[in-house]
């Protein structure tokens, strides 16, 4: 029996079953397939191996003495971009969807792993292998809940596809890279998005009901560079809620434990990453990690406005102040939150410095979470780059 087929002896777990990662399961979908055979090696929350997989995927691991490498991972280039002609209804201007459509129509891939929403629930993810541009466009807009993208891995092998594009977030991509050589593919392209603070569907509902004035009409939301959460509603309106006005005392437990123990905000193992946090407001942030990522970006470069990344301001005091505020569940009155938001928007970090602010804030929070809740995992689970970032700050016990 070949290596490729040997994993078929393994039996996928039924949905809802206890997972090998237990409470830290991010529901990436690997355990829903016979690739569960490799879970102890592949799962980001059982065997954190970003540094080793960076070398395999990109030819080197990150240089911890280079600040951009330290924070944003291995890369050849970063830029800000937006589509000249945006896709209507996309989360931003539709760069991710455009890349996927071009790769399919130009014959670089036979299928695209992406996530639509279920017919019953606009926020319930439904992973598919798209084989038409219509199916790809049906997956536009982020799904802010845990999503089992890798649950379609069995279908990939059974379909006979040899060239594939996978769109996913960090924990999914780490597991994918760990089993990449078991999939029988001739070519794998990985298009990543940054990811932080996902929730279960029930957790999402609590967040919406606690934060938005009209939770039932929200179609998308994002934590933006102006230090506000932007909620897009069905009627096209945008509701903005200051970060500092969030009811932290009610929301501290809403995020998935896997997200609270994650140190791969920037999707380190993707070939190409498209997000927003390192770009000016209204633009997207693109990180080309390797030659495969450059090949993907070159397909759509003529459809984009691009500009160099910027970095302005100083994040450090804002991060240090945020640590005890989150830890103690501090919530400001809305008038004070709005005032603070206006001030920070004018004088606070911009571009890559905003991205570092976001990374620092989440890494310090997550480091404390691991230390307090999973102290036995602290040494092996926190990557060296994350330890270096966290060491810049004074943390509570």
C-alpha cells in the first residue's frame, strides 16, 4: 500500500466528537477526514511547528533580528493595494476572490478550497471545492466563525485533482502544510488571510447582541485601523463601535480557546497573504512570502492600485495600557470611548505600526492565557518570535 493511501485506514471523527486537541480544537476540519491519522503531528495546538514549516514552505525561517520578519514572517515584499474595479458585495474590494477566479480560469488550478455560507445561516461556514467562478464568488465575505475548511481534503484525493488552490487561516494552513505531501498533488497554492479572535456560532451571536444596535441585520464586520469595529448591515449602512467601548467584561470568554492560544495572526505559512491590518484605511495589505505567492499576485497586478506600505507612530504605550485594561475587563462609557477613539485615530499608529500594535496586543493577551490556563504547554507552544515580541512588555502575574 502506498503512503498516499495508507491514511485511509484512519477513521474520521463524527462532527461534535471530542477532538484530540480537546478544548483547544480550532475545528479546522482535519479530524473530519481520514487524515486524522496525522493529527498529532499536524495540529497547530498539539504540535506547534511554524518555524520548521516556514523553512519547508519558504526556504528559510524568519530572521528574529529583522523587525519586519519578526512580526510579519518570511516575505519577499509587502504592499498596500485595492482593486481598480471592486467586486460588489466583497468584504473589501475583492482581491482574494479575483486571484482565485483568475487561477481557475487560466488553468493554473482545477479547484479552489473556499468557504460559502450555509443556506440556513449567513454566518454558518460551508467549505467547498469550487470549480467555477460562480462558486468562488459565492464564497466572498469573511465568515467570522470557526470553519472546518480541511474537511474537504478527502474529496480532493478522491476527485483526482492535481492542481489546487486553498484559501484559509493560520491554523488550517499549518495543518495543511503538515499533510501536504500526503495529498497526491502536483501543485498546491496557498492564499492566506490574517485571522484573530474567531468564535463559535453561539459566541458570534453573543458578540453581535452585545455590541451592535441591530445584530440580526449584520452581514459582515471587521476590527478596523481607525480603532473601531465596523458592522456592515443589510441595507448597506455601516455602524462603527469604538474598541474601547466594547463590553470586555461580558466578552472575555466569547472567543474560542484556540484563538486565545494562537500566535499566527499573520498566516506565516501561506504563499500569499491578503488582509488589511498593515495598510492605510481603505486599502488591503498584501504579503508575498515566496515565488509561488508572487506568481499568484502577478496574475492580478494589472487589476490593482498599489502603493508602498507605510509605518508611522508608536504603539508601545498603547499596548502597555491595553494589557491591564483587557485583563481586568475595563469598559469605558461610550462617550469616553468615542473621544479616545478620535484622539488615537489622529495620533496613533498607522500602517505597519498599527499591525504591530494589533499583534502585540493579542500576543500579550494570549501569552497570559496560555500561562494561566495551560502552563504545561507554555514552553513548547509559544514560538520564539512570539516570546521576543511579548518580552517587550510588563505583564501581570
